[in-house]
C-alpha cells in the first residue's frame, strides 16, 4: 500500500484540488485509487456529489463504531473509490480523545481495506493539527504539503514541517514529505521569492514541479470534474502530470 496524506495548516492552498487531480492522473495510468476525505467541510466528497445523509455512512462511523472501510467506500467512476466525509467529523477530537487507539484507527482501517482492495490511497486532510490530520499522518507513507504562493501559506508550511519533526520520535521514523508550490504565477516576483524562502527551509523536500495559477484547475471542481476530464490540454493538466511523474520518479508511488 502507498498512502499519501495531503496536508497544510492553512486552507485555500489546493489540498482538495491536488488530491482530486493526482487521483485522476493515477487512475488514467491504470492504478487503482482510493480517495479519503478527512475534512469535516467535505469539499472532496461534495465535488463528486456523494455527501452522505447520515454520519453513519461516512468516515465518522470508523471512529464511532469501528465500521469497516469497505462498507463505507463509494465507487467513483474514472478514479476508483471514495471514503466520504461528513460534518460530524469535527466532533472526533472531543468525543474520542487523542489516545493511540484513536490515532491509529485510520491506519488499521486502511490496512484491512487494502487487503481486499489494494491500491494507492490519497488522503485529503483538514487544515488544522488535530485527531483527523494526525490520524492521516500516522497512516501515511508520505505527506504532501501544498503551499500557495503567498506568505501566510509559507508560514503554514513551516508549521507543518515543525509538526512532522515533532512526531518523528513518536512514530520512530522520519516522516517522508514533499512540499509543492501551488497557484504559482510566473509573472509575479513574489512567487519566486516564496520558492526561494521555502527552498531554504525544506531543501530537497521541495518539489521541482510547480502548479501554476490556472483557470482550468479552478473551474473543474465546480463541474464535478478533475482537470484532465475538464481541459486535458490545459497548463493545469500538464502541471499535475508533471507532479505525478516527479513523485513516481522519486519512488513515492
């Protein structure tokens, strides 16, 4: 199993868009994909118009009743499967605490699910450090941190980097990570400035690929599509294919 968690402490940086388009790109290469929506806002689930009416049909049921993930998975044509979110996920921290049994529940659930449905798992995390995002990091082989080309997003990325380092003694391993610049505008000097500052902090963990500011990327979720289905010849589609190739070349898929 390859499991990649997509996380940043700041919203609006392209976590959901990246999960959607990496999943679609992998599926187009013939890889079975499972998208996991760990955000109570359920943006990824809403893109596919698959929001469950009841929390019992969402990932909340994994925490509330240890429901097997195979019973929650929804088939998603063109990608693979989706484990949907629900607003009740925001209560996981207060209801179930932060003990090891809670933090490892997603990891164990995905391992059991992968025994029956092997493939690549992409987790769309919520934008704060809590049980949900920690569960995703505990389950992940790699954490991908999208960083939009602005200073507040850069600060969020630095917080994530610090949090991952703090978790390493608990996990007893280095958390493999990659940072990807998103909403990158080559016409603006600030983008290059952000890239240089991020490179100085994370070094080789910064992806060579950047995701350009692109209308096709922004518009496709509103149509319930990934960028390849919406505009396969767009710069946005090219950028996500380049990211997929880079991550694959690094042995992360």
